[in-house]
C-alpha cells in the first residue's frame, strides 16, 4: 500500500493519523492531538500524487479525504468531528468549553474557517478552476486572496465584537477555534495575502505559535517535509 510512505507500523495500540504535511485540515488535528498531550503515529498520504484516490486507501477510507484517525478499531473522518471526539474521550486541556453557549461560540468560529474560508481555497477547488475554467496562476492567486480577505474580515469583526475573545479565540486558553485559525494563516502567507487588516486575528495567531503544541504541528516540523 503505497500511501503509507515508509512509516513503520507498531504493534501496540496507538492513535494513527492519516495526514499530509501541507494539509490544513490535518494540521488542525495535529494541533489538537498535541494540545491533548496524546501520542500519535503519522501515516503519510501524498495528496499531490493522488494517494488518497488509490484503491487501498479508498477501501479503508470511503470519503477519500484526509485527515482520518484510526482509534480502537474505528476510523474517524473530518477534522472537526475528530477534534470533538478527542475532546469527549481523551483527558487533557479542553478543546471546547463546558457550557452550551461557550461551545456554540467556539464551534461558530471554527466553522467560519473550516466551512466558509477553507473549502473555497483547497487543492481540489484550485485544480478544478485551472483544469475546467482555464484559470492561470494569476487568476488562481486572485481567487485565493479574495476569499481569504472575505473570510478573515468576518473572523476579525467577530473576534473584535465579542467580550469572550481573550489571548485566544475564546478566552485565554487555546481550543478548537485556534486549531482551525492557525493553519488558515499559514495558507494565507503561502499565497502572500495581506494580513495587516486583521490585527486581532494575527495577535491570536502569534499567541498560538508561541506554544509547543502548535510549533510541533506546523508543516515544516513534519518528517515528510524534509523530503520535499
């Protein structure tokens, strides 16, 4: 099965994350696992080479997406669902507040990134724009920067307006919303998006990146990054 990319499987039960270093959705889950202090094993799925579409992977992962998390004989898909599962089943710092209003607040911020910004700019969409509609590199970059600006402006306004915004997206401890925000800023920087209009967003980003859990999860810290 080529998608394993050379990682040795261990016999003991361990959380296995199917990941790729440049996937922002996988990046979110890597942060969450680190915040929880959990041991996990990366199983690299080479997205640019289409490894997620290989028959071996698709049989085990019908959504043919990453990340997916193997845990206790089950396989979980979709980054936000995985993070909620980890919060409900694993000890460690909470990714979601205990109270319903707080949980709804954090989910709304996480979903703003994961459902309103990211889907318009992921690799599948950009490749489709180029292949079907003939976008050149300048057109792709213009598209990308437009939707980043649209989404981050909404996120900035929401964070500024809320009394619950603290050092992080919700008060002073990192949670699920921060796990979503940080990878999106990495993507924005990769496309040279203007980030000065979002000082609250960037202040939170900087606070997150001062933490080891975020540093260890970033793309350049992943083993496969050294071979690219």
